[in-house]
């Protein structure tokens, strides 16, 4: 079987697991949240709606990734289907790559649909009020979505690694969201303790301890560049963004390579 067959198999498994229904309700909730948030903003409905849209995308899509990989790996291992799918005369790496690519195709497609929906809803809610500062729905918006896509790629790598080593589906959920929370927030906390050291006692000790996470975790918080789209300016783009992109991509690839290596040596009972 070729890698295309593995991807197609992964897509069929995801669709049978009601991915389309999940995507529909996610998009519906996204549209409703943007509209409701804009109604409570009297002066900047488009900015508020866009901000809420980005927040929901970054919160919900990691959950979708976890659910997809639970179906593509954990449930297949639990039901012993892997005893059949892994007996074909092909490397296990192809099985792994096919399933991961199937998940990435679906999540990136859902991100693209969510991006189109957010753009449409922002245009709709922005008709009722002419803002002084217009949101940047061109280059800044597309760039923000690309950075979110990279963020999701790294999270997919972590979830894939946990799917291979986990014995229970809940471990994947807890581990993936724990990683995402730590990787997205530790840099902001370090900066806060640097500028506002009076918030906690012995802030210097906390800051040095958290700074050690820079050596083991990617800075996913820096990939959230929504301010460029919210205020239509590039000055909020990190100055070291090329290094940031390369580093995050390298982390994602490293997690996937490690997961593939572990699966290749995994023993099934």
C-alpha cells in the first residue's frame, strides 16, 4: 500500500468518526460567538469579533486534533485493528505518516474554513459601525492564520507522540492541553515577572525557574500575532519571526520523528 492509501484510510476513519458533524458545530459556534461578542462592543465591533474568533480557533482546534488522533491511533490500537493494518509488507513509518497527514489535512482544511467564516462575520458585524482603526483583513490576517497553522502543527506533533505512547485517551487530552498551555504562556509570565516583579514575592527566583522552559519548550505564545490583524499594523510582528518559525517547525518535526521511532519499536499484544 502507498502513502496515498494510508492517507485515504485515515480520512475515511475520521469521517466515520463524525468529523463533519464536529466541524459543523464548531463553525456554527464560532459564527455565533463572533456575532454575540460584536453586539456587546459599541465602538469596535469588528476588532472585538475578530479577537474572539482568533481565541476560539486557538482554543478549539487543539481539541479537534486530540479527538482526531485518538480515533486514528489510540482507538485503533484498543480495538486491535492495528494487528491487521500493520501486517502489510510496508514500514510502520508509512502507516504513521499517512495517519498524521490525514489529521493535518483535515485540521488545516477546518482552519481555512474557519478563517473564511471569521472574515465574513467580521465584515458583517463591521457594517454597523465605522471604526477609526480598521482591522487588517489582508496580509496581516493571512499571516496570523499561517502562524496559527504552525502552532497547530506543533501541537499535532505532541498529540501524535502521546497517541503512540499513551494507554488511555484521557492522557492524550491532558498531556496535549498541558503542553499547549505551558508553551503558550510561559514566555508571557516571564515577561510579566520581569516588568512587574512586585506581583509575587521572590519574583526573581520564579522568573529564572520559568526561563528554563525556553530550552525544552517552543514559544507558541509568540506565534499569536493577532495584534497585527486587530490593528492593521506590522509593528506587532516579532523582530525575530524567521527564527521563531524555524524553531517551532523544528520542534514539530522532532516530535513527529520521535513518535514514528517509538511506533516502529512498539510491541502489540
